[in-house]
C-alpha cells in the first residue's frame, strides 16, 4: 500500500492543518503516517516535560488510529528545534522508515521558529533520504525517489506580514470535517493548555472557523489549502489533483 506522511512540529499541528485531506486520502486507499518533531514538552502549566510528553504522544497516537494510521515521534523538544545534526538525522530516519509517496509539512516561514525549522528539516530530509552515504549506522534503507512535497497553509492562514499565501490548491474536506474534528479532539491536554495560555475557549471551533474560511475561497463548506514544493528533483505534477479529482481545486 502506498504511504503518505504528514510531518509536523508539535502534536496537533497536523490535525489543525491537514487532517481532513489525510482522511480523504485514506478513503482512496493510502496508508497514513503522522510524525511530530517534538513531544509537546512545554504544553502544560505545571507537569514536568517528560510527563506532558508522554500524555501528548499518546494523544497523537490515538489521533492517528482514528484514520487507521501510524504515529512517529522524531525525538525533539518544544522550542528547541534547530537545523542541526541531531534533527537532520532524526528527520531523515522518519522519511526512510516510511518511504512516502507524498509528504505534507509546515509552511517554510511560519510564525513560530519551531515550525519554520521543522519545515526546513522535513524538506531537506525529503531530498537527502536517498543519499546512501548519509547516516548509514541505523541500517535504514535509503529511499529511491523524491516524494511529492506539499506545505499546508500558514497558521492563522496568513504569513508573518499578515498576507495570504499563494496556495497551489485547496481541498474540499466537507465530507471529512467530522473526522478532522475527532482527531483534533484527541489532543485534550492541548485544549486545556491553550485555554490557560492563549485564552482559547473553543479549540475545536477555532479549527472549524479556519477550515470554513478556506472553504469560502472555493465555495464549499470546509477546506484545507496547500502549496506544492517544486524545487529541483521533486515531481512537478499535482498528484493531489490526480488522486482527489474535483475535491482538489487548483489555484492558478
Ligand atoms: Zn505547532
């Protein structure tokens, strides 16, 4: 079965930005893998880092199970993500383990440096996972293809200057919004944290409001927007459109 990997920074990033599309891809017969760079260590007012990490990784595992998927943790820590040797190897190992046809990750210039660095690391890992002499010790087979790579929309649907991103395509997730909501609802500890820290009263409603705003752009109830990475080596055709047909609207 062909595999698709969504590789975000923190537990719940994926659910917020692309879980509706992942649920559609499951229906098309793909195996879904979720990965996070960090374990959500700072997402609690008083629990110790290892305690909240255990809770959050479990929540993410539960979320992946809802779509019959698999969850991977890269081993990093919140607010510490850097483009360095440790994170480079960790990212490449996940790409080699999954060997995905399609990868989704964070927008390259998102508001949080953890997100921005995750984007660089995942993009780089997609490119170098096929280099046999890089990181040979764990014995993972190098990949033999460049995956299709898509960035999900910026957090809050705007860049750090307040502008909308030049999306490549928008996917109609009206039929899977309930699954997306169910996946996000697995992140109970994050819901409590954002209520405490960001004064977010309704975590699920914020996600729905955002998905609704994306939907308005293409005249459907709920949607998710993406930008395809077209850098050297990567496939240039829009495979999401080929798989999802009219549910995926290309933005010219
Ligand atoms: Zn995040």
